């Protein structure tokens, strides 16, 4: 080991830096963005760090070097983060008469402002929903456009605002909605809506969330200067601070609700973030329970981003999870899960 090559020394140096940065990223979900706003942005690169650690692990293994153990330990410490990034096998438990399917989809106003170069987006979404037949449908960035027809749902809660072009959120249900409400966010057009839904003898609460957007999609595809990078970095950190406040308001409402709960929608943040950890709390992530692959929910160019979620209480058995990442009719993709409520609540 005394006669190490220059390549080994360089690789060891970068590996040590990577280990330190990765351990720091592991800690970030426990650090409030309000206290460490700029540092919290690094949670976005944790998937990339995990991949680099795996590549170092393979490299040292092929070289038969002792540093293999360092990379291996780092990966073991991050095993829970790996499960949030990628699932190798899916779950598909046979259906029963008590199952129901809930779908969440950010539709981006049904392409109201022609972001996509196609004119039949509302019609395509109509056909998709009719084909998949979710029992409960939660839509973020909803707009009541004429071409949309969800008449198959007897019950609905639509919460929109605006003058000429209305926008907001909506929950559609085959089961009776007996109560509804919203969680408003200060100084933001984003919010959470919820519906208490009666299914058979059980009442469940379904939350549809849309947290503060980081708004980086248009900038990130351009040539990024140093000045622009600093601006984007600061804007993301400010958005994460807003999201923390919004997550705290959600948690307060969720903790006060005694019904079995499902939280779904667009969090605009990764599963490695403080905001995700705060909202998820002791709920189950349906992707982690039954998904496969990356669970991609946002059409980001550079890596398979998962920023939309289906989180369910422990009383629910997650029997199947789907991410429809080939359905290109928004900047997000639909996701759904098939559930069974095991514990009866009157």
C-alpha cells in the first residue's frame, strides 16, 4: 500500500470528499430549511451522490482495494434513501372487493396556455381517466375547461380562484363526500384541499396538496452562467423555506384529524428533504411499499424526479402502485395506488 499510484491517490482524495458530502446530505432531512436555507438545496443532489458512491464501490472492488469497505458502509448507511430513489421489485397483491384506487395528477391547467405543442390534451386526459377508472381522483393545477368531462364521478369538491381563467385543485369521488375543507398558505396561491369520504361504513380523509414551486424548469435547460446559478440556488432555498411553513400547517391539520388519512399531490420537493420527512411522518409512502423503478413523477430532463406522492396511514394495505411516466400531457405524470383499509373506523 505504500507504493500507491498517482491515480489511486487522486481517486482516494475524491472518494473522501464524496463520503463527507454524502454524510452531510444524509443529515439534511433533519435540518430545517429556515435555519439552513442554502444548505437544504443539497438534498436535491443526493441521488447523484448515491450513484457516485456506488461507482466508487465498484471501482475499488475491481481494484481489490480496502476502500471498498468505505464506499460499502456509506451505501449501507443510506439504504433507506436508496429505497426512496429506486425500487427493484414491485408489489401487486390480488384485488379484493374492499379495494379502491386513488390517483393523483398535476394536470398543469390541462395545457390551457399551450405549453405542450398539442391541442388534444384535455381529450387525452379524459380518455386516460376513463380507462384507468380510479375511484378517487385528486387533481392539482385544475382548471374548469369545457373539454374536461369527469361525469363518471357523482361527487366532487372543486376549489378554484381567479377571474377570467380559474385555477386550483379538485377531488372527484365515486363515494360520497360528507365534508370538505382547505388549508391556506400565507402569501401563496398554493394550498391544500381535503375531503372526508364515506366508503362503505368507513370515513377516510383525502388531502390533495400543492406546495410552493421552485420554478427551475425553464432556466435549467439554458446555458447557466455563474450569476444565474446563484440566482437559481437562492430561489430554490427561498422556496424550501416557504415549503417548511406549508408543511408545518399540513402537519397541524393532519395531527388533529382522527380519521384514516391519505395525503397525495405535488410536494415540489424530493423524498430526501426535510419537508417530505415532516409531512410523511409515520405514514407509508405507497411507492416504497409497492412501486418499481424510479417512480418518476415529473418530466425533468436530467434525472427521474419524484416530487409527487401518495402517502397513506398504516391502516391501509398498499396492494399496487403505478407511475404513468409515458403519459405526456403535462409536466407531471399521473400516479395511482390500490389500497385496502384493514382497520374499520366508524
